[in-house]
C-alpha cells in the first residue's frame, strides 16, 4: 500500500495510490495519516480498504509530508561502502548517528530554500525507514517487525555549516526545507527485499547519484536494532545516505533554480508514478541589511 497526504500546506488530506497510480481520497476513512495509522489495527484497517471504492482526486495536487506528527528524524551517516571509499574515509565500526530537525520536513516537490551565507548546499537521495511499532532495545532478529514501510528522502545539506563551522553536523542538516520527504510511504509488503533497492538522483535532468542498498555497511535491521539501544525511534523514518557518483568529485553545489528528482526502484516497488510529479525546486534566501528576500522559480 502507498500512503500519502496531498493538498496545500497545512490543509493536507490523507490519500492512497490505486493500481493505476492515481490518488484516491482517504478522508472518509481516516482524518489524517498519523503514527496511529502506521501499525497494528490502524494500518490493518487501511489495508482492508479497496482503493477503487474511494473518491478519485482530480488534477495534480501538491504532495505533503506523507505522515503528520513526526517525532524524530534520525539519520545514519557514511553507511554505504562505495560512498566511504569515494570520500577516502574508513569504514565505520558502528553506525554514525545524527539527527535532522523535524522542522526541516517538507513535501517532496516543495521549494528548497538555500540559507543565508550558504556556500556548499547539496543533495543526497536517501532511503527512509518508517518505524511503526515502538522500538526499544530491539533484538536484531525482530528489528524488521517494527518497520511499517519505506519512503524517499532528499537529505539536503549545507556542507560548510556541517563540517567547517565547528561542533556537530546538525546545523548543516536541519535548515528549514532541508528534509523533502515522499511522495508516499510504501508498506513493507510492497517493497520486497529492502536490501536490493537501486537508488538515484537527477539534478536538472542529469544523473548525479547512483547507488544501491546492496552496498549498505549496516543493513536496515541492524540500524533499527542499533538505534533502539540508545533512544526509542518511534513512528518515523531514518534516512540512509546514498553515495555520490564517481563522475562528480567534488559534488556540484545547489544554486537558485535547480530541479532535483530523487528516486528508487526494485522489482516490486516503484516509488514514482508513471507520469512523474514535478521535481523538487530551489529558492535562494539572501541577507540584506536586516531583511530577507526570496527568488522563487
């Protein structure tokens, strides 16, 4: 099942995707897609609904963050063997855990705002793990039982803020709009083997990233079990950083007006509709004597 939220910011409605890739309205079934709908009876009730019986949503509405009420946005850095090799960094012996601010979350095709003073804003396609069942001190063998589904995430980062300004990575990771998510959550039964997903990101129509979950240093189950030893990753996603392509060292930096399209696919899961939604866009936030202006696209 593919669960989503659509409509203007702050007025999103719950929805699902039918077999033909069309949005169906779930408002008559649930008020919203929240953590309560991502596990147990809540998720079972949604799966029992025949999408063909739901109202068809006309046009091409905006996609919002696919779940309302996100509590944690936890990330694992340097988790792909090829990414580590390209970065000339040693393979981590334990997962590298950091957080992105929940306030950075935005719809998958919403404009990304480049922060004032930015020098090195860039992109990274991620696999998001959506936690359904509360996960605390989880054993490895049971870890995937706590996963409700998966989602695409674009881990937008300001690398100068992240690595050249002292302290932790967080201030380069959590700027407003630095967490485009969606367009939908795909439940685990539709994904198949999550460790065989191909992932890629296009920038202005050019392929800038390619990767696969096959090269993850710590797999999904290992990450869920590991993080649950230190905190309770309840009801939301953790992105798994993919790699840059070897053709782009150093990575291209974002400037106003680029268009980004992260994607992933397997034999059983295609996260984008046959007619692709508009790609994520960028705007620029400028500092001017105490005032700010934005250049939209």
